[in-house]
C-alpha cells in the first residue's frame, strides 16, 4: 500500500501554488520545455444569466485587444502569441513565447483585469465578429451547446451569445461585468515552462500582486442548475447527438462513460465526441452526421463491445501527458482550487478500465436515459 502511494505521489506534477495578498492564485510549474514559457489566466467570476448570455464572450474579445488595443503587438514583439477563450466556467487569456517574455505576459494579464473604458462602437464591432464566429460553428458544437442546455437548463447558458443582442450591450454593463469577472479573488494564473520558481514568484508579485484588493462578498462562480426534465431538443444544424452528464475526471464513472463515448465514436461513421472538462458537472456529447442510433438503443452492450478495448486505448491516449488535451488541461487547470491530478496518472487509471465497465457505461448513451439533440 505504502509503495503504491509513493509511486502515485511521483506522478503528480510539482506545482507551486502562491496566493497573493489580493487573492490572485498563481500556480508555477517549471517544465523542461526548452526556450518556452506559457501563462494562462483564468478569470472565473460570475456565472452568466440567460439575459446576459454571451456578454462574457464579448468582454473577452475586448479585453484580449487591450485598453490601447496593443496587447497583440506587445506580445508578438516579444516573440509570443496570445489567444483568448470563453468557457462556461471562465474567461481565459493565454500567452506563450520565449522565457524573456514572461514579464510582458504577466503585465498584460494584470492589465486585462481592467478597468477599461468601453465604447458603443467597439462593442458593435466585436459583436459583429462574434456573429461571424457563430456562423462558421461546426454542427457538432451547436449540438453540444443544446445538450448542455438540456442538462443544466438556465444554469449553463451557451457562452457564445447572439450577435444582435450583444451589439446593443451598453458600455457600463460591460464595465461592471469586467469588474466582476476579473475580481482578483477569482483569478488563477498558471505559469509553466522554462522558468524557475523564484523568478516566476518575483514577477508575479511585481505585476499581478499590484491589482487592488476588493472588499465585500467574493463573486459567485459558474454553478450548473438542476437537470431539466426534458431530454430532447431540436436545433438548426445537421446531424443527431447523444449526450450524457458526467462529473469530474477524477471520478471512475466519468472515465468509463468517456471510454464508452470513444468506443461509440468508432462504432459508426462520421461521429464526433466532444468533452470540455469541468471540476463540477459536464456533458459528453457524441454527434453523428446521420441519425441511425438503432443498434445503440436496442442493445447498447452489443453495439459497443467490439470497440470497448479501442475506446479504452483512445481515452488513455487522450489523457496521456503529451496529448493536446493534456497540454490544454495543464495550462488551464493548474492551480485550480481543487488541485490537479496529473494526466499521466489519469491516463494509467483509464488504461485499467475493464471492457465490461465500458460496455455497461454505453447504456448511458441509449434511449431512454441519453439527452438527445436532433438537427432540423
Ligand atoms: Zn470569440
């Protein structure tokens, strides 16, 4: 028993977690990635209400430009690259580049917290960009958004937002949203790569540490609402989707359902499995270009059994430390308050799933329990 625990401890990465006086949490993980550092800031204040659905996405677009619209050029001048993304849980701003750029990255992260002065013209422009993004969304992401709405109702509005509604958001609404989302107490910054703990600590204090502390109640966070009674939805995007609700990746049942999803992805033509990790509840969506799920509904076990072993391998590979999923996970999740379990560890747990667990979990994707989205 002791030997097993010691072995597991070695697999958990060496993350140094600092909490600055203003409440910003900084997670530092030196990694042997020669000549590169990455900074990811996740600002997780305030779950979105349906009435304000998409406002954080609009905020993300404007914040990523910077108050003087120079974030991109400052980061690029240092040889770096900036990207931004809005999920149900957080607005994320990520930068990576050479180690010398770390101070610039942290300074940009600090300035992103605002306050900015927004104008109606900027808002209208970025709303237009969001409309263009929405228009080229692949059908499976439209289906996945509908599945999330089925799973959690108004507690988890689609972060994308509607361009025409967003164009009319008044500047003061966006300013107060920036103050809420980027409250230092809801900011986590992960620093990974070719950096020492001492250097990263000093730079974090001299940049992020200067954000003014807030008083009053800390901002609320994303909290999925209760599961709705309705199990089906229709959307105007082709295909059909089966979706299941899961908890965090640390839960064995989540791993079994994901492996079943991978197995079912192999069991049919043109299927796409979508999963965004959450520390709370999340949705696994399996989209199919067609609508034939009959084998699944009549006997899920038979439909999935020939693919169960391959599904386990797919999952283990997705969780392996060098996979794109694992890299994104490390960047975005390091230092989250609940801690992080190494993807290598999760990958080895996933690899030990038994095919019978996967076959059993496949039933979650079948009628009458699966959430179903159909294209019109
Ligand atoms: Zn966008």
